[in-house]
């Protein structure tokens, strides 16, 4: 398992532009059993994703497609 901590590096207005695409990315990860749960940090400075994958390289390859990363 892995705990992924996201920390926003741009203003929240730029993040908001990509929330819908990020949620679609997460939904696909749930359907493929990559992710167990996820949610925003409070205050809204980033988020958390918990993955049940055991291979770091596979997880890294998946996460590079997150709209928040791109």
C-alpha cells in the first residue's frame, strides 16, 4: 500500500480548473482497483490518495497521468 500526499503548488483557482478531470482520473483508478480512498486536505492545500498497489513503479506510471500532476 501507498499513501500519496498531494501539495498544491499553484493558486487554488488553477487547481479548480482541473478538478473534474482529476475526479475522473480517480474514478478510473477505483474501477481498476488502484485506489482505495481519496480526499482533500483541510484546509484545502492538497489531497490524499491511498493506493493498494504493491509496486511503486506501476503506481508512479499511473500517477503521472493525474491531471493535477500534468
